[in-house]
């Protein structure tokens, strides 16, 4: 028997919020990690451009 309305999702709201927060945390930490990586890369590249003759020790 299919119901047109009153269709309840499989996840309760609490489950959804928990899952969403966990995913948001994973995404946020991934973004932060990527930002750090990009920031380091940009800084190294800029240093290479500004100081081509005296390389910074890595």
C-alpha cells in the first residue's frame, strides 16, 4: 500500500543531524588540510619567484 502523504524518511531527524555533523566535520578538516597545503605551496612558489638565486632551505 503506497501512501501519497505522511511518507516518513528512513532516518530520524536526530540520525540525520548526527550524520550531517560528522560529514561536515570531515569536510571541514579536509578543507583545512587542503588550504594548508595550498598555502604552503603558494608561499614556496612566491619565495622561488622573489628569491630565485638564494633558495630557502626546505
